[in-house]
C-alpha cells in the first residue's frame, strides 16, 4: 500500500443553518406545548398507519432549534438509534431534547421497550450534558408524557 492511499479519507463538515432568530422560535415549557409543536409537524396521513419517531431540539431557553425525523417503522415499532439521536443533538448544539413517537393503535401507554430505550437515552444524554426533557407517545387524539407519568 502506498503512503498516499492512507490519506484518502472523507472530509467531515458540520453545519447548522437556522432560518429564524432565536426569539422567533416557539418556546416549550409544558408537554402540551411540545405535543402541539409535534402535531403541527407530523404527517397526519401516517399517524394511524406507521410508527414514527421524532425529536425536538431545544436551546438553553427551551426555544425550538428544529424538529428531526428520526425514523419510520412498521405498524408496531420504530427505531431510536442512540448514535443518530446524539449526533444530531450535538451538531445542532442543542442543550436539551424532547423525544416523541406515535402508536398507530392509539394506545398511549408506553411499552417495556419504550421505557427501556428512554432510560438508555437519558443516561447517554447525561454523559453529553444534554437534558432529555421528556418522551411523548402521541396519537391524533392525545399524548402520554413519560416524564409526567413517572416512567423517567
């Protein structure tokens, strides 16, 4: 192997280009506000069909930096990849996050897998000085705040 082959690697660039001033972004201080922001950005044609996961990125004042589509799954599950969640959060310089996913069945009770992944993500967030504010399970008719229901 030639020495020059060793240096043929991809360049990594980080960029975050907000389109609004900080004071123009929604501020979230309750789970109800988070639910409303999510519902305004959810594909309602899929909410009763496919399970999807999203994340709200927040700054220090709990103003929304952005909403990210994390995954689309089948009718009964989707994935929240820890590395993807925190790569995005770090890239956007978020200081806190709110996770969300829908249950197409309309059942708002968290599954054992929902509880397990939320605890895993909360522990990972601590290591990175990012706060996991909440994990909402949503449907078109309501939501469950895992924080308010003491699951996390």
